[in-house]
């Protein structure tokens, strides 16, 4: 299957239409989505990644990353695969105990992007590490939206001949 600009644009619109489910796992007013092209089952598709990192008053860190990919199913519909990862870094005695939870949520979609059934969730066993230093936490970078400074933008002069 060849991806045309129209098809790629429709995939990006599908991600926008699916954002309410994204808001349930990663929420906040300033979360941004980073899109990239990836190859899945020999097809070039759009991948959407959101992540956020927060620290509470005790120094404990919670990091969440969500990765979504929508792939044509070959029968006129699509399959949405969403990986949800949550990492908890619990501070204790100068080091962290790190707990990683991961789930894969797969949803079948029809040609109009409507779910054709309930999502199927597969949870991976939790991964625990103790005695991790702050330098070795390896948490995802946050993809929070940061507005640009207007003074850094070059002025644009518009004139009519």
C-alpha cells in the first residue's frame, strides 16, 4: 500500500479524533504530541508520542509515556495500538526504587475511525529496580508545550506591489 499525502493527512486527523482516550492516560493543559513516521508491518505510518514527568513534594517522580500507531488492517478498517508506560521513581535514602508498568491497548476501528469493539488490554509484568541513583533514572523526556518567545521570532513584512 502506498501512502499518499491525502492518506497521511487522514491518519493525522485520526489521531486528533482519538485524543479523548489519550487524555485519560496523559492529561494536562500543556501536553504536546510529537509525530514521526515509522514502519509497521512494511507500511509507513504515523506514530504519536506524548510524555510527561512530574515530581511531588517528597522528591518522588512519576513519568508517563504514551505511543499510538494506527495501521490499516487490509479489510477497509484500521487497528490502533497504544502503548502506555508509567514509571514511578520513589526516593528513599538518597536512591530511588523504580517501578515500570506497561500496557498495550489494541482497538479495532472501522473505516470512519469508530471502534468496532471494546479495546483489548495486555498488561506486562511490573519491572522493579532498587538503589537507582538520580543520574541513572533514564526517564522519558517530557513533551510539554512551551510557548515560544515572540521576541525571538523574526519579523515578517507583508507588502502589496
